[in-house]
């Protein structure tokens, strides 16, 4: 069976993470993820493998049931498809091409916009019918302004920092004393570091870009770029890239490393957290064995409404009020075409008191919370916290005993605050556990979850055998007739 869809009894999917399983099938984006359907009424969900990077099967149609046996012919066809979709050159080949490219005279440096490829002298004629543009030295140092951004929200969309945001991040990291930045999906920050524009840095900063967009390999060597999928911690160039990351994360002579990650907003939090944890573990393994290292410093950039999911994976992170802007996103930026407040925030395990937000943009320091907050984020004496998440001024509800959004009103029927036009019969959490129907816990904490799944498999097997018997019996009756 090669298709999957949601039916009325299915409530969604849950990711089942496993590390180092060599039997995991692979798609063009590396090892796939194991998913499980979540259903009501104690029905066990059947597990299946699907692409880690793409949520739309139009972008990657890989699908395989966990207990499905794949024929040799189908496995060979799958491997051939994976090979066809690889990057056209290896990292070493890209580096060699770039050395040839920069040696060309200025008027011969061309970039094919159709193929998204820098062209060598003997390749120009083959691209004569394509759109070719000259490449100035400044663009070679800023390839994110030369390459066409990927913009599919259901796969690996690329939204690029504005100059304001990139410079804020770089200035903050320099002020905190970090001189090694692992840039996971942040090409604009990587470019700014490579240009040497780190105001206030005691010494030049180093940067290594990890990104799923192999096109950046045209402009950087292996010590500056690794083709990487952050949803499954997969390095497409194998051990060579893994070794480059290990070498980069090794701190010596007072060096301090930090990870800055900007995943696609439609990405699943759990796989991302798993990858960032493995990066942190790699960082720990490169340090001295004195036991003083806990977690690698991390800045995870994501929308504020994903805070509960992020904190469920990383309780040590704190969400800051700083609003991140993007050049090529119509909503996630300031200005006439954007929102008044961007919903994208910084989640970090660095002490919030040490991260100074720009006062000229309206941020101020709250001495009680010991962190910088937005202009409208007023401290609540009842909650003893600056409560706003979305940049607006929140209000305290005495009946709920907490601060809520300004557009919410207290509903006497529900006994909680919600939007004025909310449906009163759909209070949050009323579903309880989808596995055993208990209201005391959720499905993840259900003690009968694994028992239910085993029982469901047995039930499916019994039903299958019963149908087979009925079918055979029906055939015998037709023959006697």
C-alpha cells in the first residue's frame, strides 16, 4: 500500500524518534522519520516512514509502512531515485569549481539564473539560451542575494534575515564573547560573519553554515559549509562533513562556540530538538572531560506560539521579546507590507539578562524579571511576570488568575477567557487521552499506550484471518452450486 490519508477517526500524527537505526529507509533527503497515526477510542495507530523535510507528498512522495516488506526491485528503484536527486557535484568538486571561477576575468564571471549555477569558461555556451547575469565580487561574498530563495512553506522554505536582525544577532554574540558560530539555516548571519563586520568583537569570528540548500556549496569550502538536513541530523557528504563540524566545535585558547538555528516555520519541533541535542552532544564530546559542560549555548529562532512545544523538548530555554524580521516574507517583517509585530522570537539557554535588546527599538529592561522586554509588555504584579507573548499589552483576568490577550473576554459558560465568538462546547483539554479516554492525562503519558498498540495489531490479525476464512468458505459454496 503506497498511499496514506486522514480519516474521520484520525486526529493527527506523532513522530517516533530513534537514533542510529541503520535499518531506517532513506529518501532523497536522507533517513526518513517514523510516524504514528493518533486515533480515538483506544485504537492503536499504524506506524509508517515518511520524508523528514517535506510535509507535502508532492515534494517528496516517499511512504512505507513500518511492518511492510520492500521487494528488491522496489529498493533498487528507490536507490536510483535518491541518486538522481543528489546535488550535481560533491563538496570537493564545488570547491574546485569555485577556485576556477574566481580566477576568471571580471567580465567573464557569469551566473545562470535558470540553473542557479556559477559558470566556468567552457560552460557558458551550453547556457546560451538561459538567463545569465554578471557576478560582482560583492555578490560572491553574499550568495543569499544571488540565489533564488526557496519558498515552499511545506518543505524547506528560506526566509532571509533583514540587515537589522542579522546585525543585532552578530552584535549580541560578539558582546557575549562568542567567536565560533554554528549557523544552522542562517546564511545571512554566516555572510555577515565572513565579511568581518562584527562590531565590538575582541578577535575575528568564525562561522560554519549548515544548510539543506546545496547551492551554497558553490561559494564555500568544507570548513565553511556543510550540506545538512536539520530534521534528521543528516550530513549529505557523510563523514567528511561530520568531521568538519567536530573540528569546528572544538574549543581551545579561550574560544566560545554557539549554535544559531532558524528552521522552517512549518517544521516539526520534536525532530528539530533531537538534531539540536545531537549537535550539543557533539560539542560536549569535543571539550575537556572535567564535567563542567552541560548544554551547548543555543539560539533557536521560531514563532512565539510554538513556545509550549519547544519548552516541552528543552525546558532550559527562555523566549525573548526580540522580534525577528525577514526580507522576503510578506508578514514576518516590519513596514507597510508586514505586521506591526513579527511573531518570530528567540529561544535561548543563554541568560536573558545578558542579552541586551536595542532600546532605540522600544525594548527596556525589567528589573523584576531580569530581562529586556517589549515596549508594551507591562509587568503584572499579580502574575509577577511580564506576560505578553505577541508584542501587545496583555491584561490580567482575576477570575482566571492569569494574564490573557487583550482581545479575549472571560466566558461564564466555559469558566475561562477566550475570543468573544468562540464555541462554548469546545474547551481545551476536554478530549483527554485519545488512547484510553481518561481525562487525567494525555496520550503521551498513557500507561496503556504500548499495550493498546499491541492489542490493535493482534486485533487486525484476527480480523484478517476471519475475513480470509469467510472468503474461502464463500468460494467453496459457489463451487458446490
